[in-house]
């Protein structure tokens, strides 16, 4: 079902991108979009990630998160699945 929803959203007449937070949901959506775009036209998926200056350095674990998200977003963005070829 998730794959079907992502594929439907990839139809547009403007450049598309995903908001990559490093969490499981945005990572799955980005990976599905990347696979489909590479398969259909060979283009990479564009991703956007945002953070605050000093966030990783000042991050304090809590009950919801034990690490900052940006290392995971960076790791996924660097995966071959998001690049052409």
C-alpha cells in the first residue's frame, strides 16, 4: 500500500523531492521513490533535510529519541539507491 501511494505522488509536471528526516517513515518513502525514479527514467530522487545549527552537538537523549536524526538522514542520502547508475 505504501509503495502504491508513493508511486501515485511521483506524477507531477514540476521537480519533486522528499523531506528526509532520517526516521523510518521518510527513509522508506525516499527509498521507494528512488527505486521507482531510477527504474523509470534513471534520475535520482532529490532530498531535502533541515536541522538547526548546533543541534547534533547539543542533542540530549529523551524517552522518544536516543540519537539525533541527521546522521541517519545523511547515511541514507549517500546510499547508492538515491543516486543514478
